[in-house]
C-alpha cells in the first residue's frame, strides 16, 4: 500500500491510552507522550515514503530498460547483458564503505548519511579497498576510472563521530539510514527498534535543555549504545535500544562534564603561566 495515502492516527484518542500510558510511566506528560507517538509515526511514515519512491523509481527504470533492449537485441542477448549490468552495478556499490557495512548489518557512522557525507560519497573517503576505482571526467569530456587513492584530498577532514554531529546532521542522517536498512533487508524488528531509539533521543527532554552538556550527552549516549549494541548482536549479552537507560545517560553527561572541567583547568593553568 502506498504510504503517501496513510492517515496519521490521533494519539489523543482513547484507543491509544495504553500507548500513552507507557510513555507517561517513563516520566513524560500526556501532551509529550502524544507528541512522541506522533513523531514516531511521522519518522516511520517518512522512511516508508522514501523507500516507496525509490522502489517506484527502480521499477520505472527497469521498464524503460526492457523496452530499449527489446528494440535492439534478441531476447536471450538482452537477458544476458542485463544480468551483467546488474552484477557490475552491484560490485561497484560494494566498493563503498558505508553501504557495504550497512548491508552486512555492521555498525556504520551516521556521518555517511548526512548531507555532507552523501556529498563525499564518490570520493575515496568512503572506499574500503585500497585498489578501488572512482570515475572522473578528463579534459576531453570522456570519463575514465582512476585509483581512488590518486584523487583523495589529503586535507579532507576525518569522518565525524556520532557524538560530534550537530543536531541538524543527526536529524538528516537518522531517517536516511532507516531507508537504507529497509533497502538492504534488515529484519523489521531491528529497523523498528532503531526508529524507536532515535525517536526517543529526539524527543527526550534534554534535547532542548539550556544545559549544552545535556544535549551533547544524548548524542554521546546514542553513539555509545549503537556501538555496544552492534558488538553484542547474536550473543547472550544482546539487548534492545528502544528504551533510554537513564543511568547510562547520566554517566555520559558526567563524562562530558569531567572533560570540560579538565580542559578549563588546563587552560587556566596555561594562562596563569603567561
């Protein structure tokens, strides 16, 4: 069913009282619970819309390709060349670090799904294999494949860790990575868990706190728990990310506070010696 036609539920209705109560029990007001449930629905629906649009685009491309091939070649030759084309495209895709790791279900930094990360996707910064190639235009207008290492900018900044992302970048990356999870057939329960997790991060009361360390603590907590969760997949130590562990969140805030205190102390000592 086309998710563009989906109607957002009214979570203030009595039929959603149980869902609201679960959030209220976690410390939210009823109004906050309604907003959180609505935000979760919006995130999921936006991801489904993007996935639907990508799927429709691929279907349209396949239809047009079939029509062109039918006019130019015999059916058996067309099938053979189409299979080769799809295989080549698959191999080229797998050269990219972010897509390969995500497809394998491994941890991948959100940086790669921010606007900046997507802009850098064709450079060597995303390539895992040292012998990978990228396509560049020559002076005569003809494109050619060259080693990625030959075009990588030595001054290019390193990948931004999740905890150092801005909130704008986090909000860019989270819905996009959900789309890619669906495209690469992640289990539904893991996709829904991440949607719940990132929605909880975005809807947490610290998100708009005047205390900057509390805001940064949410991003640090997100980064820490994402990495730990990936390390425990398939083990007895595995757990769900859906609910925010307040004790670990406070530990993240305490870590940031100590780092800031140590930095301020070092600066004060340095100034006193001038």
